[in-house]
C-alpha cells in the first residue's frame, strides 16, 4: 500500500473542512492615521492604499469597518511640526488631535467598535524619540513614564477603550495601570507592545506620521528589542504580564513568527500580531510589480500569524481584506 497523503487535499470541500486556520474580518484591527482639518484624505506614498484622514472622514472609514465586521481600530495622530517639542507636552493636552478624535468616534459609535490608542511620545517630540532625552540623546526612562501616564490618562478621559503603550520604557505598564485605576478607569484595558523589536520595517510608518524627519539618522535600539535575540522577549512579556497588562502585541509580525509562536506557547494572555508598515508595503509593492496577487499573498501572510498563535492582527489592509474574506467565505 502507498500512503497517499494527497488524498486529503483532493477537493476544495475537503481542504476547507480540514483547514486549521482562517482569516475572518473579526480577527483584524484597523490602523488609522489622523490629521487636522475637515474633509481631508491624504494618500501616503510609502504605503499605497493607506491614507491619513481628518476626523470627519475617519468617522466614515470607521463606519465601513464596522459594517464589514472589523472589531477594533488603533489610532495614530500626525502632529503639526509647530506643536512638537523636546518635552512632548502636546501629548498631555486634553484637547489635542487624538483626544478630539476619540471623543468624536465615541460619540458616534459608542462601544460598537474598540478604540485603541497608541501611547508613546514620538508623534510629539521634536527629536522623534518615543521618550524625552538628556543632553547625550539618551531616552530617560522614569521621566518618560511620568509623561506617558499623563498621556494615557488624557486618552482614557476622552473615552478610549484600550491604551497601547509602544514606547518600551521599563515599568510603564504598572505605572499606567496605577494612574488609570486611581482615576476610576478600572475597565480601560492595557494592550502592551511587549515584544517590539528595533526594526527597519517601521520606516513607512514614521514617514506616515512625519516623525522620520525629526528622528533623522537616530535609531531606537537603546529601548526597542535587539532582533539578534530570541530569549529576552520573555523578560518583557512576563514583566508586562506581572505589571497587569491585559493583552500583548508582538511586532513586527511576518519576520518574527518564531517569537510569536514562542509567546503563544507560554503565555495565556490574548496575543496580537502587528503586521507593520513595511511588511504591508513589501506585499503591496511586490504585487504592483506583478510578483503575485496582493490578496493571495496578504491572506497567506495573515494566516501564518494565526498559525503561529496570534488571536488578532493589526493590518493596514484590514478593510480590503475584510471585503475579500466576507465575499469568499
Ligand atoms: C510609535 C510606533 C511605531 C509603530 C507603531 N507605534 C514606530 C516606531 O516605534 O518607531 C510602527 C508601526 C508600523 O511600522 O506599522 N512608537
């Protein structure tokens, strides 16, 4: 007798019946870049298919997301150069762009879609780092955490559901949990970027939010993880869990599936994979050059994240993917 493993792959119905993993709209988190103004959509050259939206147009984009079954959005503000400073004070302004946006979205949609807000100072600093720096350019940990706490409190007051600290400072999860609880926001969740690597794959994002020109040639290796390591992320993940985070992000995604898998094997918190800007851009640009069909490659890539243990995925193509899978399935 010949063992015929292919027999189980003969018909589409059979393959569908036995498929372990599948991407659904409900698995996706939609990132939204926000800008000042009314009725403005700016296409982002480094991320074809992605735009920056003024708050009124973002409201329409969110309506589309809700109607497609997407469950959450994650927000990134583009801050005018004139409002950036060394101490990132605009981050703690209760009437800044992101707070106004959150209030508007909450007012429109209540709890119909999850509102996640990134917490880090890079949109607000004149030097583009995620924290404040000393004279040598070193990102100061404890001083930064204090500002992050104020920033998180502003966002909670504005009505966001989830605070997502992406700054990689030590002790920030506990400090944010403490200030949220002390102010009565006991049910505002913390989604920590627990394992976030210093990566070139964030460049299109930095271009989209306009922090690249501030950051110039500087890098974030003094606080984000070293991609040569495959153990130190456990220290980060366990520490964030101990400090009280509710869910964790692994980032980037496609190049870090080993990290994702290892966390999924060892941690019981919900895990979110972040398919970052250049991972999206690689697929988009390659498909524009006819290397493959964009949606085929995107779905394969997102499925690999689920296979490695992601419960949800932050994806710049969330709307396009949701439309596609809603039709196919
Ligand atoms: C801000 C932040 C970054 C990303 C998410 N939040 C950039 C960075 O750390 O430099 C990257 C997202 C992406 O590339 O899609 N701290």
